[in-house]
C-alpha cells in the first residue's frame, strides 16, 4: 500500500533540498578557489588585451592564493575563446577577458553558436582606453573644426580609414559620422599597423583608433592628433585637445576591458572574483602599469558591468542598423 504524503511534508522536503543546495553553494564559495584558475584571452599573445590579462591575472593570483594561468585562444573574432569557455564547468575556475567588441560579436557573426549577453555574466571591468581622431600630414587639416569644414566641403573625395569591417573602429567611425553629421567613404584595414602606414603615407586622410597605438607617431609628427575622447588630455600628448575642448562635446567613444564567466556561475563565486578584481584595480602599481599601455583603470562591479554591456549592445545595434552595415 502506498503511503500518502501530506502537502506540508512535501513542502518541508523541498525546503530542506533548497537549504542543502544553498549550503553547498555557500560552502563552495567559501573554499573557492582551491586549485589554479584559467584566464582565457581571445587574442594572440603580445597585444594590449594579453598584457591586461597577464597583469590582472598575476595580481589576482596573489590575492586568491592560487595561480591564474593566462591561455590565449585567438580566432573568429573571439568566438573560438567563447566556445571554449562555455564548454568548461560554470564554477568560476575559467574566466575570459574581453573588450567592448564582445557586445558586437553576435551582430557580426550570424553563425555564432552562443549569445554573448545571455551565456556569459560579468565579473567586472579592469581598464579603459580612449579613441583619437587622427589625420595624415599629407592631406588632413590641423584642427578638428578645420577638418570638419574640409570634410563637409568635399565629402566625396575624403578617405577615412577604419580597423575592421564591423568592429570597434567601425563603431567609432559611425558614431562620429552621426555626431558630426557627415557621410564619407570608409576604407577597412586589418589592424592598426596597416592603418597607421596608410595614414602616414597619405593613402587615407583621417582615422579614428585607440589612442595608445599612435602616441609615438603623434609625438614625432608623423601623424596629426586632432582630438582625443575622454574628459582630460593625455599627458603623453598634451597638445592634443579633447573633443569637448576642440568644439565637439557631443562625441565620446572608448573601449573597455573586462572579465567574464559562464552565466550559470553561482553569485557567491562571481562576487568573490569581482571583489578581488576591484582590489587589484585599486593597486597603484596596476594603475602605473596600465598607464604604460596608455590605458586607464576602470572599476565596474559585476552588476554594473552587465548593465554596461547591455547598453553598449543596444547602442551598437542601433548604429549598425542606421548605417546599413551587413555582417
């Protein structure tokens, strides 16, 4: 004969099960980490993303008491690394360092196997870089206002270099076009190095790119620095005004660096990683090292980072749609 189970008994069993589950998660977070962690980078070794990962990983390792191993898995605009991380357990031991283009990848790769905002969650941000408006000494005007006058007078003959077909460089370009109310021809390049060569040689007239890449060229006069985003001038190139100082306060564009884990990772573990990352970003020696990379510390916690990614994704989706960009 089957014995009837009362509703109160069922509720008690469910409550006990939930309690045991919560206790297990709490105990897991308390002992976390008890083995080495991996920080996956979607780009090759040697770039700024790799440098930030190694800097952050080293300092997080000291604070967590476990090594943080940086693992480069480049390819397919970052999706190779994303696919790899999603195949690992959602336990916080596998993190990924990404830049703002993470919120673009689903709009540029129709065949992408995951959803960047739904399948990942933020730990927090580490750094931020400004963009600079650059001109060729062969053809560009010396100031932002004069450049805009030149561009508006001859939009059909202006060539504007961008890094990538649909990436942060293209988003910076489209955002600038909207702010300045201009429409010029963009010429895509596979990276900042060929873009720089084209700018110096006069193959293109203007470009927008991350400022750190071009500081030596601006200092030497091989490239004209017309304006930088952000609220303050950069000490390395003090003669280059901000967009606001140059007469275009409505334009602002930059790129963040942040850490992610799988979306199913328990809150307690994410919070522990987020707190540790924030402590690392507050360290003076980390700020000093970031400065050598022309980067600024940026400290957003897990929730604020998730909100920022959602905002950026919405902004980029609008830019892509208005510009008529096909993936």
